[in-house]
C-alpha cells in the first residue's frame, strides 16, 4: 500500500499566497501587467478573502487600458505621419501650372507669366510647346507671335504681353480674345500635360506715337525777314487707327494755321525805310511760339503737344564750309582696307547761330557730326560700285551750304 499524502497546512497555503502576491507585485513593478493579472486570479482562487489581489487586479486592468490607448494613439499618429508623407510626396512629385488653367483678363501691354512647376523637378525632363491662338483656335496674326515669349533657359515658362495694336479700337473693338496653349510631352513623344488659358485683351487708349520731328523742339529755329521755315511732324496712331488730326498754332493769339503734318511759317519781308525823316531804329530779334497738337480719335487728354521757340532774327547769312580735311576737290579714291576720316570745318557768320552738318552717302544719312569715316568696301554686295557722298551744312534759318564727292572704289 502506498503511503498516505500529507494535507497542506494553513501555514503552507498562507506562505504560497504570500509568495504569489510578492511575485505579482514584482511583475506589476516591471509593467508585466498580464502576468500579474494571472497571478492575482490565482491568489483569489486560493484565498477568496484576500483584498490585495482585487486592488492589484484593478491597477493592472487600468494600466493595460492606458497601454492600449497609448498604442492606439501611437498607431494613429503613425498612420497620420504616413498619410502626411504620402500627401507631401504626391504634392512634390505632381506637376502643376501657374496660373491655373482658365479664363484671364489682360489689358494691352500688361504682362502675364505662365510656368509649370514641381517639387522634385519632374517638369524639367519634359518637352514643352507654347502656342498663341485667336478666338477661332487658329494661329494668331504673325505680328502678334512675338508677344508670346518662351524663356530660353527655362522652356517650361512663358510670358505673354499683348502689344498696343492687338485691339483695333479704331474699328470699334473694345477687346479681343486670344488663347495661350501649352503642352508637355516626354522623351517618347507621349503628351502628358495640356493647359489652356482663354485671355480677354482689353483696349488701352494710347496717344499718337511720334516717328520723326523736324526741326527738333530743342533745336534752334530762326526765320529772317522774307524767309520761311517748314515744320514737319510724322506720327502714327498708337491705338491702331489711321486718322490723325494736326492742329497748328502760331503766336500768342493761338489761331489755327493748318491741319496737315507739315506747316510752313512765312515771314513777310522787312519794310523799306521812309525817304524822309529820322532813320528807323535797328531791327531787333523777337520770338514766335509755334505749337503742334497731334490727336487721334480719342482727343484730349491723349493729345501729343510739340512746341518750338522760333527766333525772328533781323537778317541771316548762309553758313560756310571752310574746309574738309583731307583736301579732296571732287573725287575721293579709296585705298584697299584703309579707312578715310573726313573732318569738316564750318562757320556761320551770324552771331549766336549754329551750323549743323549732315553727311549722306547715296542719299542715305550716315552722320550728323562734323566728321565721317569712309570704310571700304562701302557696299559689300557691290564692291566696285561708285558712290556719291554729300555734306550739307544748315543753319537755324534753313540756309544751307553743300559739298559733294564722287567716291571711287579701291583699285585691285
């Protein structure tokens, strides 16, 4: 017969409960809450009257809940970080266009910049094509193609600046429609991007634009008795029209004296002194103000005004060409590959008058100084051609003196 098994005493049970509680406390301190919770259940089974296991059990449950909440929070934060990283990566890798495709409104001479951009520079590997179309999606007029300028070093950007003449306001137009179209293709030729901007270009009223003025307003202009002086103003309508109005005013009375681009002031001759009586006083110089107002269909305040102060001198003597160095009577023979510098010495016998030089080669103005340099060949297409060089010296009254030379090509 086997020996009978001894029954555990109360002291052994208490010792085991105490040991389990101590072990559970150690597990709790080391944040091993699930193992501590299992030991608390074991203690409660061995000693239902023990209060400490219930307290520790509650602490373990609360600690596990806090741990789960922290883990859930961390998981949520991690998910948000991943979503943020994905969103940022997508935004940086995405190719965008500025401004966003859509309708725009510009005024004449107003600048609009277009550009494709991306954070990682993906747009730099594409081939871009820019086009300027009209309202019917046909290429814009040739004169306007220069208004759309693609950047040379950055082909993914472009600038559109409509010129003043885009809107033909003189024909009644208030605005026109233009369309900027951009496409981007990869190296294989596949089109990846397409953007369009319908642009309404509004008219900006512009004053007339001066082309040439003779004489210049800051140039001395004079008229002697019996003489005449012609004023010329060549202008174009900056607003795209063809009709301009010229209003000429002379003197303090402000009367209209002409309506064409040119007007000539003719000064009456000096009256003869009487035969008897005291001699008449010496004539004195007076001044006359001449004004030209150039207007288009808009009129004021877009009128362009030019003003000349004309000196009414007592008399005038023409200018003189004293010499031209080097001395060449009527013919200039050029040497091969040797420039020839001509220097004119001029004189005006009238006090306070200025003589101005004008060099012309075959009727073409080449210099307005007192010197000019002939550099052979004068005509690369026709090196053996003879040329006519003319020097004209003009004073403030319009009197002139001239010299002319036949220019011979270099001998071979």
